[in-house]
C-alpha cells in the first residue's frame, strides 16, 4: 500500500470539489495512518492469505418469506381513504414553496 501524502489528499479533495484546511488535511493523514497500521496488523496474521474472503461473517440459513402479490383493482374503494381526490388521483399538500 502506498503512503498517503499531503499532496495526494489535496488532489483527491480537489477532485471531489471539497476545500480542505491545513488542519483537516493533517487530520485525514492521521486517520489514514491509523487505518494503515490496522491493515498491517491484519496482514501480519499467519495464513491470512489462505483464507477466502466472506461477504457475511456468520454461517446461517435464513428462510425468506414467500412473496405473495396482492392485487386490488378496486380503485374507487381505495380512494375513499383520501380527503382530497381529483379525477381518481389523490391531491397531496404542497410541502416546498
């Protein structure tokens, strides 16, 4: 893994259209340093390269529910639940002006 530099952080910030102060850049570099140290600890585990990556850490079987499609063609009955109706459409209160 390549070392992150101050210039690299500024370059990535510019590409993301994020303005960084000197202090923010230093904080990000410190965070990357901690991440890199943790990655080195993980890579130092004996036999880690022989372990297949997992998408989910627990070995469980889950029975998913059956998807039963409910059809309701009675639009007029459904529209009775609304206070404001305009040509079989529900009027919604304007939220943004």
